[in-house]
C-alpha cells in the first residue's frame, strides 16, 4: 500500500505515512457494503530486518529492524482510519497480526518466539489507539495447531490482549506438478469442518477459550493454479462446508473473491485454476453460484443434511438447495435423497431421480415420495444418464399455505466435454501464421423462461428488443465519433480540405468497430439487453487495432480522392480515372472485411490485411453484400442528405454483419485456435 515512507532529514531518519491507496481500497469496499477484516503484514521493505521475500510481488517476511518504528506505523494507520471512518465503525473491523507465521515462507525461519514478540508489541500498539479495537491471531496454516496452544500459554503468561483467534483451512494434499498447473488429492469436505472446529478444541481450558474464532482463509486447494477451482465439482464439494461452517466458527472467508491475484505472477489464461469466485475477466465460476444460491435461501432453517439444505422465507415459501459432487471416476455417486421435514408434507411435490438413457417408452417414471419419506436415489450414475421428473397423479390438497417448488439439474461430471482423440472427424485446417482469438460465443443463447414469459417472446417483443439495441448503438456511435463529425460540419466542400476531412474521420473507425462488436454480441435473451456495455467493451478492446488499419486506409483513400478531384491537372489518360475509382471502391470493400475481422478476432495487423484481401474473392457474396451497402449509402447521400449514412449507421452495420457471416464462419473455423 506504500504507507511507510522513510526519508533522511538533517542527518537523521524520519518517517512519513501515506494513506492514499489504503483510503481508495477501503472507500471502495465500504461503498459496496463490505466491512474490512484487517491483516497487518507483510513488512515494509525499508523497515525490514532482512531480504527474504515471498510471492511474485515480493512481500518481505522478516521481523522489523526497529520495533518502535513498526508500532508507530501500526498506531498511525489505525488512528488515521478512526479519524476518517469514525471509532464506532473501525471497532467492528478485526485486526489480525501477520499471516501463517508457522511457515518459513511467510515468517523468517518460522520463529515462534519472534512472532510472539511481534504480536505482543503490535497488540499493545492497537490497544493504545483505542482499547475497544479488536486484535487477534495467529492466522495459522492447517496442521499447526500446536502453535495455537502455545499462543494461548504465551498470551496468558505475558497478559497480552487477544480478542479473537484465527486460522486457515485447506483440504488438499501435496501438489503433483503438471504443465501449467497442479493436481492434488482432496480430503472429504468434512475435513474442512474439522479444521474449523479445531481452535475451540485446542483452546479448551485456556484463557482464550470462548473467544470468537475466525477462519480467515479456506478453500479446497492452497494452490492458485489448481484446475479444481474452476469446476462445478468444486461448488458441490464446498456446499456442505458453506452450509455448516457456522456451527464451528464465527466467520469463515473463502479464499479468494477474484482471480486478480498475483502470488505466482500475472494470470496467463482466463481459466487457470485460480482461487477466485470470479475470473480476472469477472466471469462467475460455479462456486460463485453456490454463494448466490445461499443468498436466496430463507431465514429459517427447516432441515440440513450432508447433501441438502431446506429453508423457509418469512412469506411461507420453502427453498431447497441440494448438491451431489460427482468426479470423473464416480467416487462420489449422485444422490438426491432429501427428507421432507417441513410442515407441508401433504402438499403437491415433484420427485426427481436419475435414470439410464433408455428409450422413452421403457424409461420408468420417478416414484412420488411418501409423506415424510425421502426421494429414491440410484446407486451410481451412468455415463449416459439423464434426469427425469414426474408429478404424482391426483396429488392430495395442501394442508398449509406453504408453496413448494423443486428443480434439479444434475451434471454427470464436473469436467467439460472434450472430443476423443480417436474421433474420426477431421480437425479444421489452420494456417499457423494466422492463429488468433476466436470470436466470443453469443451470450444469452438460452432464454430464461420465467423472465422471458413476463417480457414476451413473440415477434413484437423481438422487434422491440432489436430496435432498442439499434437505437442505443446508433446513439453511442454518434457520441464516440462526435468530435470528428463536428469537425466535418465546419469544413467547406473544397478539395483542399480532403486531408482535414480524413483527420476528422479518424474517430469513426473505432466507433464503427465498437458498433459491430455490440451488434454481433447482442443477446438473444430478451431480458438481458446490454448493448451499451458491449459497445464500450468493443471500443476498449479494438480502438488501437482498428486505428492501425483505419488510418492507412483513410490516407490511401485521401490520396485517391485528391487525385480524382484534380485529375485534369495530372495529365493522365482518362482510363486512369476509372482505374482510380475502381481501386478506391476495392479499398473500401477491403476495409469492410478488415473492420469485421479486427472487431471479432485478434490477429497481427498484417495478417488481418492479408485475410481481408483474401476474402474479397474467396466469398464474392459477402463482397457483393458490402458493395450493395456502399452503393445504397452513396445513393442516400446524393439524393437525400449527407447526414443519412450517420443516421442509418446501426442498421447498415447490422446488414454488413449479416452479409459477412461467411467471412466470420471461415475465419473462426480455419484460422483460430
């Protein structure tokens, strides 16, 4: 955070504290309704007693060279926080001293007495600022519970303030390194709950017994490159921990919220096995949805088991969350047995079970659950299994006002489906010199039936959604190109102004590219229309690559236009004028293909230029489609107004995308990885 800033003055060492970055981080968290849990560590480099560091960003893990300077830093930081946010607020923020001092990677030599000295000095400094601030530790790693007992003895012997104890929990075994990641064995999820409970067991009979227990890190693997973090299996594996962790700890923090995490360096791929609930591009991983499901549970718990949680809301609704972790070996058979302990036993219900993929005529229906019983569950899922559900005929009338709705979606494996190496289908040919980023999949291909039913899915709804998208894209295109368009309005129609006109048209290239991006990625889910978000993303991604092609194209077209407007002065034969006009038209068609390719794919600039030229003759229909749009634009300009192309830009670009579909399809099939 750059808080500790020592300097020399008149032959002596002075220290300045800068809280700029700390304030920005905490302001952002509090603005989102997140209260921080403060950890004091690692050691500022200018205050450290040694050079040992950890992680790619080199956090220093040695004790302070000057204990007074360290405690001054602690006091100044907490005093600043109280001054900025108020004592009542900061008193709710626990202050943890250091991180996993039992490991030599995080504390020089895992020196236990040295950590006790650091904790004692730090805890007293915290209390000197405000006696009601909460301080604790020792933030141990799994398997170091012997430290916890000795920490309690030290605190009692030295009368050191301890307001809570903290620990970390992971359930993975040693790392087996593979290319670009690791594999690790996992203990059962119940092992994490045992770790949550360990501090209270260890501290029984000590002065620290009964203190709050905070699990300030927990996850399956402690590695930021384990593929399990990105799987659906991971969400089901951790579900019993998230639902039952509160029985053993006062808080437990999933490590971490985001893959923007640089212990081992900057992430090199979107899915790289990072800890986060979100990828570094903010895609939500399956474990994120576990927490989202938990947030939708009711306030009152009706039943809880190793594979389910049943809750009731204040308005009487009953919500059921069920899970079944299934790995590729089938070691965790899927079960959907959930006891019905709610007061609506005689209400209509649906039973869901797995069955083998038999023909519909021979597939047996699920048997309704008897009141108070459990759902039938198969012993082991088949590779070609499916999910079937039935509603029992003539269900008894409900005896209470509780509404119950059950849905099940069971995946046979957490791993994505891949084509077998023995598949006979040929792989598409790829030019190794032209391998780029494939166009992103169209989002929203599956329409949310509940929300879509309210919005409508008929022709009028789709037309309204399309018009909404076109209007937003048109407005944003005009807005981003406005500086150049305003300049064009000020220019007189004089051939001498052609270079200035080309300069004014420079912002139009990125704006058109962003519009193409937004139209290509428009959602088919009518309830999820975000054209502005897609437009801005397209502009950020493609502004620079587009300008690398757009600027030379404008320069070339300016030369041609200037030559044609002064053709009589060139002394060239008349057929040269036709040749120049044909060259300019071909350049515009090449530019249309180049814009599409640059917008939807990532290639080197010269490769994009080669592909755009290649597709001029490779797909004549796409080229003729672009030519017809060019003729239509020229006719509207000549017959109506020069503003017409700008006003109809969005529908024209949508038509360009439609005519360019063969170009997009072949590029994705032949030239992308």
